[in-house]
C-alpha cells in the first residue's frame, strides 16, 4: 500500500500572509485541525495547527510572584484584557507562528507504513503529501488513516 491510497486530495491550505483570523475561519468552517502553509507555487513552506494557534493566543505569564511564601506565575486575568489581546493577535500573519523548520512530508509513492511511523513517532496529526515538483497535493491525517484502515482493511 502506498500513501496515495490513503491521502486526502481535497487539501485546504493557507499562505504565509494569511492572518490567524483567516486561518481560524478555514479550520472551523471545514472542521479540520491544521493545514499546510504554501507559497504562490503551492510549495510547502510550513505547517500550522489549531494547537499552534492556541499556544499563540494563550495569555502569557507576566512574571513570577510570591504571595505569602507561595510562588506562582501571574497571568492577565481580566476578561476584557484577554479579549483585547486575542483580538489584536488575530491580525498576525500565519508566517509568524507556523512551524517552518524540520518540516516532514511524504510523497504519494512512498510506502504507507513509513507515513504511519512518521505520524506516530512525531505525534503529528497531519502529514503533507508533496509531489516530485514540490507541490502539496494531499494530506494524511490520523483520523482519515483510521477511517481508511477500517474501510479498506477491516471491513473487506
């Protein structure tokens, strides 16, 4: 079995210049958890996930405080301030928070077991499929792999 037998070919992508707000609209409207980031030639330049966005939007510690001998981190806790911070961060370009180093991907011709090993070893939820010209042509996700294993192997 090869990657092409299991990959999703309807790939949602974003460009590095897309904002976090635009990314969130794509993720929620398509009920997906992440997408490849591609340039104008559809070449892979990064990956971005809902986890990346959550880590970016989460309130950052302001510092360390000691209260009656108890040390802890101080966070912004007022709801209005958090909403303001999140609102500002929604205009951030995806390129500022995407994963851009050590990108892993597979080709459609690669053996399926290699893709499963990569996903499990690195705890990825998605793995882009890139053709010989460097273009993103598909995605493998954990959920789709499980679905396809059930459909193609267990149910047959």
